[in-house]
């Protein structure tokens, strides 16, 4: 997997969107839809998504970051990556 | 006997989950597999699971990487499990392989140690026959991901003693797991039924009645299942599903268990599901 520095918000969101869509067999997900409450993904997916984020955006997740709220939706995940890479959502 | 150290045979997908669960709950583990490469991958997966566990469970114990490493011995030498108080066997669902493993295990382990056979379909009574301690062999069908599943299908073989069942329940209690004890027939309750779903779903796909997405959606949205049969098969591993179907077919001699040709073709092509990135679906690299 290519490791990249966190880019602009749109680029991050696009990469995360593609990961989620592929994991959900191409299904479309609204930016604010709660992935876990809706049951469209299982708990194992949270582990896979966090691992993907760490590798793709070269960020290091710490104990305080291990909150499912950070990954609950596409928008939440994008904001989390921006925050961890020292950027602010636009 | 107090269970302090557990031997885990087979450190693949399920085996890594078993090691994760044991280590998280304070037990020491000796994990055995056939290559250093498999063991290194298992250690990576176990440590990643432990590090990220708080993300998916507020109730699982939290331990440090150092604590986890200190509780794990990874080895390719079966003799290293000799000091263990219980053995959980998760090797490939192939009778010839399992038989050889149990014969070797019998020579290595103290006579009072119980063996938990983690099999999806093979008869526990048949497995017990490969040992000289059939009363101390019990089936334990662990679900994936093991460390997140609260319930285990426990199988009593013909010769399994009540004491062995109690020992396993004691171990499962340490892992905060509930057991549902059933009697021994190939496939038990869970896989005898679930593999018919997965196999018939593959036939439905092969017959172009519908797409994989729609087949799974019917199960999720109409039946309320958390996962559809095709994505479940991808999660388990299509090679494992195929082997289990073959065991059920051989055991019952009933054509309802004949493996769907599409499923067999995917396995032949190396498309084994999530673990290879492609099965009935395509998965992103993680």
C-alpha cells in the first residue's frame, strides 16, 4: 500500500470513501451516515478502517484516539485524520 | 486444575483470534504453527487486535504491548506446548492433518490435559479416536472474530467426560464467554445449517438469479441477519467453507451438501475471500 502524508480534506475524504465503498461491496454511503449504528459494517471493520488510516495517511493512533465516535461516519473519519495530521476541517 | 497456560495449535485467522482472547484475559499462550512467517503474521495481528481492541469493546481488558508479548510464546516445535494446562487445536480442516497433529500431541502432553478441538465440521468422536484420552477431548466451535464473540458452540463427543466439559466451561468463563453445549454429529448445529445457506447462495449466484449484493441484502434486510451468506463465506475463507462442505458430504453421504462448482472454482483460482482480497467480493488492501 502506498503511504502518503495527509492531504487536503477532499483528498482524504475521497480515499476514505473509496475504502468504505469497497469494503461495503460498492454500496453508497452518505457522508454523515453512522456506519456502525446502521449495521452496514461489523465491529471488525472499525479495526480495518483504523489500520487503513494509519498506513495510508502515516499517522500514529494513540490510546485516547480509540473511540468509535472518531470513525462513526465518513465525515467523522475525515475530521479525525485532519486533526491527527495537524490540520483543521475547512 | 487451574488453567494458567494454554497451547494454541494453528495460528491462522482463527488461531490469532484465540491467542488475542487468551492473552487479553491474562492467560499465557504457546502458539504453534508450521512456519515462522505464519507466526510473525499472527503476532502482528494479535498485537494489532490488542492495541485497537478499545475501539470496538469497552468491556475487554486493556493490556500493554509489553504485557501481551510477555504472555506469548510462538514456535514451530509442537513439543513446546508440553507445559500447557489445556490445548486448543485450530489446524486446517483436513482429517489427515488433524489426525497426525493429535497423534503427536498425545505423545507430548501430560495425560490429564484436555484437548479442545476447534473444528467447524469434523466429528469430535472421530478426532478423540486419534488420541488415547477420548474422555478428555471436547469440541469447541469458536466464531470469527473469536475475541469479540461472546458465545461458543461446545460439542460433547461420545466419550467426552463431564469433567472435561467443566474444564472447558471454566476456561470459557475466564474469557467471559457463554457456552451452548450440543451433541456430536458432523457440522454440529451451526455449520450443518449455515453451510447449506452459504452453498445455496453460491448456487443462486451461479444460476444468475441475483447478484451477490442482492443475495446478501435479502438476508440482512429481510431476515435481519448481520451478514449475508456470501460475505460470511468470504470472511470465513472460501477454502475453509469448501472443505467443510466436503466433510459434510462425506459424512452424511447426502447430495444436499455437494459443493457448488462456482465456489470450488473461486478456490481453485486462489480467490479465498477477505484473506486474499477477493472472493465473492473484492476487498481493499488493509
